[in-house]
C-alpha cells in the first residue's frame, strides 16, 4: 500500500514567539488546501486586530506583535509573504 503524501500547516503565535506555543495542523491532502488554510489563519488574525480609524502602520505593528502567522511545512508558502495591510 502506498502512503499518500499529506501537508501540514505551522501556526506561529507572534506574541509568544516560542515553539512551545506554536501549533501544527496535519493531514491536508493537497498543498493547495494547506495554503488556503494558512492564508485564512493569517487573514483572520489581521482582521481580528483591525479597528476603525486605524492606520495601515498601526495594524501592521499590532499583527507583528500579537497576530498569528502560518506556513505550509515542506512548501514555500508563508502567510506573512502575502501581507497587505
């Protein structure tokens, strides 16, 4: 029996920035699904910190201090590479 390759997403807590607080979500059947999940995690984290009247610089600073980043293990995708505040 051939084992199918699956993908995992590493979720990084920017606030703690400690591997102990990171999470790995395993079992995505395709890289595309893993990338989309990672993208959603990062976007959700950004939107969580967005406030009315806030500048892009303020939002960016809050996300870097308190947000969550995500990357697909064994793949080039990193959520922070796509950020546009």
